[in-house]
């Protein structure tokens, strides 16, 4: 029953074109697999467009044992052959603590489909590093 509720909520989020949250007990929209992280609680990605810009934001929440988080964000555009090319990479962001917040923008072209990617490392108090990644996709209409 819980999987059906999560699947229904995910379908609603995808229908309105909003990127969402994946976490330790949420269904990943890219693989359909249940994610189980040791140091990471959730990754929330958002991508919006206005005035010729792609507005990217993300919150990465570590679990109670998280000590630091570092992440790199990139924006990729879908090419005519269906592959994705990186159009912008932001400088790496790091924090000491359980929450990393990112917000930035770059130029974008209407009619194109973009993916916001995050690749992060969440390190716990014992020094064990966990690599996590995710993306969200949206078309600039």
C-alpha cells in the first residue's frame, strides 16, 4: 500500500513538471528503485525557467550521523540525438553540518529540455564517505 501511495504521489509531481525529492525511503524517479542511503536522508532538486535563465536549486539533508556534505551541480541540455551535453557546471559547494543548500542560475534557451545534475559526497562522523547523485529534468516552455 505504501508503494502505491508513493507511486501515485510521484506520478502527480511528474505530471505537473516539478522536480522532487528522493530519499532513503522514496522511490527514485529515474530508476524506480527504492533508495537506501547510510549518510543521506534526502536530495531535493528544483529546476525552473524565467527570463532566459535556468534557476537551479537543491537541498541535501544528511542523516543524524552526517558531518559534512560536498556537491557539484551541472546543467545539461538534451541534444537532437537524445544525448545530453553539459552547458554549465557550478563551482563545488561544501558545508560542515547536516544540510547543504544550493541556489544559482545560468542562461537557457526556450524549447530545450534540460537536466539539473547533482553529484555529492556525504561524510559521517566516523569519516565514512558516501557518494550520491541524482537529477531532475524539465523543458523550458
